[in-house]
C-alpha cells in the first residue's frame, strides 16, 4: 500500500508541475496528441468558408453525441445539416472519457440504443476510412453476494427476448476471461461478448468524417450566441460569423446544456460531476497475456477496470457523501474557454475503491500509477439522458445529460435521426423523454438526485426501486401531509404517491427484494378492502389538461382514434403515431360544449401535452390548451360501499340510475365543489373526484368520517395494479406504447376506424388490419412460488424464446400470479402452455380467458340479465 501511495504522490507532483497545477493526463492520444489531431483533423472546418444562411437542422455541440446526430441525419438523406462547435470537436466530456462500450443496460429500451451503437462502431472504420480504436474483448459484471446473483438472474430474463447475447457464468469462466482476478469472493458473473472500449476522440472524428461524406457541414470555432424562435416555428441561430435560419435545432452541448437552454428560457436539470479514473504503467502480468482482458465491473467495489495497452485502467464511483458536484457551474456558468481542461484529482475520495480493486486484482499492488484523470461528466437527476423534442417551444430538440455518452452516441444519433426524419420515435424511449422534468425540478432537487445517482451507480437494482434524495419536491398532493407517515410512498413525476399502507404489526418501510417482500400481505389486505368494502386512493399525479375553443372537437378528433364523448360523458381514447402505434392513452370528458378535460398518466404528462400542442400549432387550430395538473387534486373512491359513503355527503343522486358509468357531474361533497366521474381503474364501483388542491384534505377527511360504518380505509397503487390486472385492463407504457399497435394490444373497442375524421395513424392502422397481425397480447396464469412476474420477462416454449411479458402481479382474489404477454398469433389460444422465466427458473404458464374477474359494471349488467331471464 505504501508503494502505491508513494508512486501516486510522486506522479501527481510531476503532473501538477507540468500542467500548471491542473492534471492534464494522457490516455492513448489525449494529452500528447489531442491538440495536434485537433489542428490536423479540424482544419477543413475552421471558418474560412461562409456560414450557411439556412439549414434544415442545426446541431449545437461537437462531442460524440452531436456529431453522431449529424452523421445519421446526413446519411439518412437529410439535406442542409449543420453542426456548430464552439471550440474544437470532442471538447467537453468526450475527449477524456474512458470509452467503455457495453450491450448491457438494466432497462429495456436503452438496450436497443447500446446495440445500435456497438453495431455502428464495428463498421464505422470500414465505412469512413478513419480508425476508431475499437476493442471488443467482452465484459463481465462480477457478483460477490447472493443479492447480486439474483440481480443477474433477474437481468437475464429481461435480456433473453432481446437480440443481445448475454450469459450467467461461474467463477472459473470469469477467471478465464480475466486471469489476473482473485476469485475467492466471486460467486458468478454476467458475461456479455462484444463489449469493450473505443477511443472517443477517434470515434468522434470518424463520425465527423462520415457526416461530411454524406453532405453535412461542420463549423468550428462557431459558438452559438443567441437563439430566437420565429413565428412559423423556425429558429434564428446566431453566431459571431452570422445567423442561420433553421427548421429545427438540436442541443447536444454536454455540460453547456444549461447555458444553451437559458437562451430560450429553460433551466435544464443537468449538472457536471467529477469522475476520476486511474491509468497504470505497463504491468508485466498484463503484457504477458496472449489476449486482451475482458472489461470487468466489480459491483461491490463500485469500479470498472479494463486493459489499457500493457497496463490497466480503472474508474470508481464514490459514495454520495464523497463524490463532488461542480455546482458552481450551475450557479455561475461554465468558465469561458473551458473545453479540454481537467479538474485537480483527489485520490483520497477513491482510496477505498483502490484498495478493493487491489484485493480483487492483486497485480495492482505492484503497479505504477502514471495518470489520474479527473474530468466533468454530465448527470441528470435520474442519470438518464434527455433525448427528443422539448415541450414549450416548437422544433427544439435535446440530446443532453449523458453520463455515458460514448456508448449512447451511436444509438441516440440513429434514434433522433429516425424520429426527426419520420415524424415519430422509432421505438419507445419514454424514460429519456426530456419532458419528464418540469419546473418542479429545481436546483436543490437536481443536486440531491445527481449526488444520489452517482453514489448509487452500482447498487443492486431491485424491481420497484425507490430512491429518496430530494423528496418531497414542491409537488405535494393536498393529502400528502395526512398520509406521509401512514404508508410507503413512490415517486411519480415529482409527486410522492402512496404505494401501500401500514397497519399495526406490519413490517414497515421500503425493503426491496427480487421476491415477495414486506408489502405483499398488506397489498392483499387493500385489495380485499376494495373488493368487499370501500377504499380511498390519492390519484393526484395524473396529468390534467383543459382543451377548449372553436376547433377543440376538430383537434381532438384528429388526435384520437376514438369518437369524442358527449357533454357530461367520459371515454378512453388513444393517440396514435403516423405508423399506427400507441403514443398515449387518455381519459377524455366533455365538460361543456367544446370544453374537454383530458387525463393522462403521471409519467406522460408533458410527453402527451407536447404532442397535443404541436398538432394544434401546426394545424392552426383555434383552441386554448391549459395544463391544470398542479392546481387540481384527485381522490379515487372504490368498492361496493363507495356509493353509500358519497351519498352521505351529497344531495346528488348517486344511484346507478342517477349517476351512470362513465358519467361526469359537478357535485357538492360536504359543501365543497367537486367534479365527479364514475370510473375506477380498479374495475370496481367507484368515482374519481377532481378537487381544488386547497380543498382536497377536507374532502378526504369528510369521506373517511362518513365511511367509518362502511369500513373505509386507504389503499395504494400496488393494490390498484393487482386489481386492474385481474380485470384485464391494459396499461400504457406496458401493454401499449410506441412499440405496439392498438390491434395487437386488444384495444379494438376504443379504435373507431369508421369514424369520419382522418385521425393520425388511421391509414396505417387500416393497412395493419388488412395485412393481419403477427402477434397478440395474451393473458397468462403463471404457477410461481415466492416470486411474481412484473413485466419484461422472457416467455419460452420448447426451449425457444417466443415472447415477453408486459406486466404482472399477484391476484389475491384467485390466489395466483397473472401476467400480460405478447405471443405469436398461433400461441394465443386459451389453454396454450408456455413458460415464464423468473429469477433463472422457468415457471409453467397457461393462456387463459380474460378477464379473470369481471368489472363491477359488467357484473351488474350480467346480474340484471340473469334476473330478467329468471
């Protein structure tokens, strides 16, 4: 230990002396040749030529992400693509990146981004003639605890239905892939062939060469000094060299994203963090190897390690209390001229990780550390980038907030290019939607979450994961203070919403697990409450919009595939993409003639609003659209006794005849104005009550008092999820999204192909129907033990992958696990046997008739019919 510390100290003194107190450290070509390469590689793009007056797309930022967007747009056939870089290509975070590439991602959709990136990088050198320094020795994520092994099994079932090969391997195979490893603590590894690392500088230059080859123009140095929107939705992009009129702009400026956003009034929630990695001199044991070491990620040690020439490179992620945010840049802006500079390294912050790395890879104890790179990388509150068109202005796109820009660059460039050129996203990537954030994402929240996300980089990724930093935000339901100590809350678009409620004797708190955990029995209790008595749930996080005006009906008929409800009525409607895929599911109520209330899920509030407002603007509809999400609270009341409770509080006739299913009325509850809609996502008798936030607590307390004799109590979203699955209700983001069409999702009832209006996606859907479906959503009963499906698991038949689940839960009514899943048409018949993989085990599953439990309106109708026959 003393040897390595002495070497660090000696080397850092040398670095500081040579670089004026800031460690400018060479990795491959970074320090010694980056300036030379910049002069040679960018010479043709230095402004010796006239700036274009107009462009179809202007990309701001010349890191690997921005250059990839330019490359893909130009290659896709778009004319007049312009990229503006303020100094030189790769300046910012790209030039000093460690360059790791992996197919692995714990999410579902970003696996596609990683896949597209790696496939591009494999062929880019041959396409452009520019070397990229791509190494593909594979990578191994190391499990040294039982929880890690479960996590790897969990991730295996989420990968088997994707194209990427991935294997759960034992310690011996791990040792084979990384012979220098001490495997005493290794239980298993998650091995991904084809992973590796690439030279970020060379990658960016190859993408730039390709972009120019296909006709894109790259200008640097060309800082953007102003952005002015025009009345027709275009942009005047101002630079010291002139102004470009652009049809759209793409902000791909890395840690300058906030500065560019501020030019048009946005406070993008991105913040630079200090990330350090260490490079060793030649290690004899590494030099003696006959093939390159696989990249390893020691998850308990929270670091990655790869071979760097004949030495090693390893980079840790410190705990949240030790990591450093560059928050002064948020407050004061990025220092002028900062581009290819680094921060002063601080080895004290990462010493515990160095020690763990030396224990896992003993040759490190004797290795000479020659460089410590400490540079800025950009984080968002949840670590995911912000990709796509931004709500609030037209034709402003973002590709910012990349903590892992190198592996994302190729795939994101393709994703954005396809979306821009085709008018819709090529696949669902809503977790990266820039509109998941809004004004509630203030600086204290952003800093707290970025610190948490960095420090939790390698924690075990459980299902239903919750992280608690920065909560609650300014978005508080009117009943938050009444409920916060009685339940386990989940985070939804800035809101804290009850997942499940505590009772005396319960094991309380957030206790994640891959198996049934402390909430399992309490959720069953809440389901029985709603089925047998009456429950109340806080649904305030719903997105809520008012659309009104002369053209409101015309606009909504264009946007939605269902017919519009009459005044005082409600229905479920879907917005489709031009290709006929499901962009959104919305509950629509016509309040007064030409005035509509639109309700959407919490996670798609601004995602949906942007789509609606864009169509309204481009179609020049005479409408007023307002977002009332924060002003209006929502309480749901459901169960056979719900009518009795409400009737005690109002003079309105709440009977079946007086207040019909899907009807909306303005009523008084305990003297407080409430808009009531007879609907419940539990499928039981129930109402949604829309109340001004200031009155919400009073209405809640009045219902709880009035319902004492009826057994009233609270229930949360976990119970609602179980109840909706029993009723066969589809969920947006699970059973339907931009990867599915409504016919295969079983939404035929809500799609009116014969309505006169030419709704978006109508022609495509007619063609899909004519051609016939290849797969269909199926309803599965799964015979499990102590684990339940949740969605995105692999479905097998005779040893082959045949589909995937979309959501799942335990049915407390029937005492079995249920799941929705997509299967080939020939496997959708009731009685078909398949297997669902959960934690490495394949459980028998059967396609069953849906729904398992009829909704209350259906049960009432069937009872009336039976009575009439009798």
